[in-house]
């Protein structure tokens, strides 16, 4: 799969950084320069603020979906897949906080809701497939509903946009996502799965020690 190196992606990443620091309402030339942007560049690439928001949110989804899509998980243990995804989220999104999407949800609620739905639909299918795979492999409990667990997971994931639950200055998306993955695995694994998860989690922690 191609790396995210297109000029549009780079522009979206810079624009996202700008919005996180200064918001979406005021595009000051001096501030833009600090983020590696110019007014001329914005006018050449975007029709209006709405277009900017759509581009930033599309970029977020693309970054997120690539983590799930770029690995060939055929033959992998379901628990290892969950750990690998969490690991990649942590490595690539260490500086991503919910603050940007909270800002955009207030200014452009309709665009944000569409973004949230698309992201939720994508994650729902991936989590559902993983749960069914884990059940087949004898790692997850047999008496659970993959659809119900996946829906509960999505509901909790969407809570990151509630600043009263997760103040954006105190929680990164990676931290919230990893904790959710941890809670899901612990709740659905059988004894064999719990033992395997504990061993693999320790291994991943050692491999990612900085």
C-alpha cells in the first residue's frame, strides 16, 4: 500500500495542526507560517472552511484505516491483531488528541457526524470480524455476540468526543483507544485467551520500550 506522502495529505496534516492550536475561524498569516502554511496555499487548495474541515476529517479516517488495511492478518491470532493495531495507533498517533475533532464538531456538526458515522462503520466491521475469528481460534468465549460487543465498543469509542468524559487536554486518542482494546479483550477472552493475551502484551511492551 502507498505511504501517506501526497501533497494533499501533507497539507491536511499541517492544517490539522493549525486547527488544534488556533481553531478554524481565524487564519492569520503569521500563525500559518509557524505551521508551514500560507494563505495563498489555502486559497489554492480549498474552496472554503467547509472544504478544509472535510479534508482534515478524511485525512484522519485515511490514517486510521490504513493501520487496519496495510497488514495482511491472514493466519494471525485474533489477539495479536488487536495488539498490533493498538501498537500502530500508539506509534502513529502519539500527538493526536480529541481536541481538534471536538472543535470541528461544534463548528460543523453535520460534517462531523458524517465523519463519525463512516469511522464507526469501518471499525465496527473490523472488530466484529476479529471477535468471530477469535471465537473460531478458541481464544474468545463462545457465548458472546460479536455484533453486540462491537456496538458497545463503538459507543465507548465515540465517547472520546465528550469533553466531560475525556477532557481533551488530558487524554490522547491513542491512550483511549488502547484502553478500550484492553477492556474488550479482557471481557471476551476465555482462560486460554487470557493467558495468551497476558504473555503477548508483556512481549509487545518489551518490544516497544523506549
